[in-house]
C-alpha cells in the first residue's frame, strides 16, 4: 500500500477552506485526495489527475467508501499533469485554490505494477507510468537496447547522480551485442558487473540510481514538472499555494530553478524551521523508509502589483 509522505504538513500548508477548487496532480490511490476532500467539503471541487488509469479507478473506489455522503465534486482525469491548463479549460475552471504534486513514483507502482520499476522482481523493462503501452512508446528496454553509449551514460549520471554511469553504459552496450536486454534482472546483472564490490553493500541498492534515471527519462518527468510550475502563475489564484513533494536532487533542482525563473510571480513559503522546505521526522522515516529522501516545498502565488 502507498503511504502518503508528510501528509498533514503538505495539506495544512495549502490553507484550504470549504468550497475551494483543488488539483491533486498525482492522485495514485487517493491518500492526499482524501485529506483535501475533508478540508474543502461538499461544496468544493477536486480534480484528480493520474497517468495510471488503474490507480485512478482504485482511488475512485477508495474515496467513495471513505467520504460517503460528504464528498466534494470529484473529477477523475487520466492525464499527465503537464497538461493541467487544458484539463482545467475542459472542466471549465479558470483558477484554482490549491494544488498537490507528490512527485516520483508510488510504492504500489514499484511493487505491484509489473512494469519494471523494481530491481527486486524479474519484470519486463518498461518503466512507463502509463498502464497501456503503445508500440511506439518509449520504454527502458528501448533505451538500453538502442541508444548510444554516451546518451545512456548521460541520463544515468544526470538523472541518477550515479558516479559509475560511464562504466554501466559501456557494459550495457557490450552486453546487448550478445543478447537483447529484456528484463529487470538482465539489467541488474549488468549494473552488478559495472560497480566496485564495496558499492554493492551500501544502504542504497547499487541498481537504484540507474533504475531511477531510466524511469525519469521514459516518463519525461523533469520536463513535465517544469511545465507544471510554469503553469502556476496562470492557474493559481493570488495568495494561493501548491505543495510539492520531491524525492531526489533532480526533482528538487528543477523545482527551485523553475520557481526562481518566475520569482516576480511565485515564492517559496518559509516553515517554522526558518527554511523553505520540510523533511520527514525520524519517526516517519522509521515507519516508512521510502520517505527518507523526501522534501516538501510549498509555492505561493504573489499578489499582483
């Protein structure tokens, strides 16, 4: 089951009230959406977006069972959050009062999707967040079998912060000459041969960064995040907020850079810790180890001059 991270903090920071219009950009199974629904009440409107159609169906069932007769108007939309302006236009909402974006990939996508997000199971090497994969869709399998060595090394280094990126890319290109790299275990074996023995026994699994980099590339995650931030001045009402949960340095860099480019219109709020981000406390990390790399940043639209 996916456990929402920094749940109370991320929703509290939005300062929601009865009747608000809010977007949950990464609905998954509805953890954040449930909290949002409780704040905006029966007169509110909640737009639930997700690329994974199955996740949306499960969220719909979950929210209906939890909220019963106290549900706001909820719109479930199988769409990438980079297209948020089109979604709002189609639903005839001009501006919104809040936005939640839990970036990265959920625990359930990793553990249950069967699409190759995890190095702990032998699965097809897809790594696409969409549950329906067309023939021409970009997959991790296509990347490792057809891209040139330099491009593979670049994405593993820049999107995975993997210091052995060149070695891994070189061995991927050598191995694929013998046979196609088709499964997660095929790729894990190549990574295993590419890194030093000491590296294989650290707290983070030696394949984590390469898998992360491939997933980000397949789903164009950082550019989608950038486009979402760029849309905020147009879609947020003045003095309203968007909560972002990031899980690695790439996501966090894109968020900071994108907000800084729009500093005349957007700003990060400061928390009680005097910083413009929050991290999970030790208790939450103990209960949910996947929260250890999370950061919450909240963006506010400034009043117009």
